[in-house]
């Protein structure tokens, strides 16, 4: 899975995240904390900002912090399904 991080609509980093069998439950944590799978060093990002979850072959982005925003393809939500592409 390729994850592109934007700040003010400008790409600041891109990550290639290796995932196991897509049929299994899997979670990718994103934030400032060193225990996250994807580490983003930015003071506006929470230590555990959001998680990407694979549930029955579908990916969801779920916001973990009450602070800040999570926007996926221009849509802000606490939990949103991630579409391929």
C-alpha cells in the first residue's frame, strides 16, 4: 500500500507499507510516536493520529486523536473507507 502524506495540500512524504495477506485483519498506525508503523515528525500530528485497518478485505481510516484533522481525498471523518487508487 502506498501512503502519501500532504500538508496544506502539498505532498511532504510518501511511504510504501508492506502488508501481509489482505484477507487477514491488519492495522497500520500513523503518528509521531516511535511505535507507529508510519512515523511523521510534525508537531501538528498526534502521537497516534490515525490507524488504517483491513477488515474483511476492505480498508478503513480511523482517527485516533481528538485533536487535529484526518482528511482522505478531501473528506474529513472519524472513520472512512479507503478506496483503491
